[in-house]
C-alpha cells in the first residue's frame, strides 16, 4: 500500500484519478448524491485507510448524533442534528465475519503514520459579511466560490474579501477538466459595496461567473 510506504494522500488521489479509477461517488452515484464524482478527494482516501472493515474488523458506534440549536438566541428556531466522530476507545467492536483485505502489519503501519500527522482544520471566519456568499460559482467546475477575509494592503484599510474555488485544494483534478490549482475573485466592500474581479488575477471573467 503506497501510503504505508510514505506516499501522501494527495498523490494517491491524483494517481487514482489519472488512472481513471472511479471515485466512490462516481461508482455509486445513487448513494453519493451529495458528493462530487469528478476525481478522488483526499478525504475519501483517508476514509478508506481508516476504515476498520478492510482490516477484517466489525466496528459500530464510530459516530454519535449531537443536537445543536440552529440559533442560540432563538430557541424556538429548533435544533439540527450533526454526526460527530467518537474517540476510538468508545467504538464497539464485534466478531469479524469476513476475511481482511489488508494484513495486520500494513494496517499498523498506516495507523502509525496517520497518528504522526494530526489533522489541522482552520475554522472559517464567520464574523465578517460575505455579501456574495452562495452567489458566485466557478466558471470551470461550477462549484460555489468560498469567501475568506485577508488583511488590507494599506494601513487602516478595509480587509480584502476573497472568493475562491477550492476544487483543487480538496480533490484531485481530472485531466479532462482544465482547472487551475486555484481561482479567485476579489470583492471590494467599499462605497456602495459592489464587488469587482481583481484585474489580472486568476478567476477573472473567464474563471468565475
């Protein structure tokens, strides 16, 4: 298994995409309607590597439902149910009824490497107004552009609001999809608040709509 030998998740995802191996969403679209079938995502590779079923184990209770208020200031707005991963020591393991596809030594090597590379997820800044949230789409892949704030280039100036397509940062890019690594547009929140595409930047009129 390449990952156990030091190959990264991104490289494995790109290799599978280049070899035209269908991703889980492409292979079974009926069960993955909420996922993009184009190319392999890095999270799909991680999910396969951490799935105990492939090592011959049967495990339950890996996730648990949590109820959260939609609006902490308005209890009447109701709740939303989210699934959260539980610590491995809280999983329930039963007797295996199938032959493992991955031998124990390889499984252990993968687990050690995953444990050496903790996942760091940067929280999005939701305190700023993203006036174009949900309105801008990439003109190449069709995904919604994600907003993020960057410091002003001038002292005391307004922060720059960037909208970028994150297709290439979350999954491998198929050869038939001529998509640059990143595409961005710049929303100027000055004056009347009309957005504009940053001149000469990736994500100009040809890159976003």
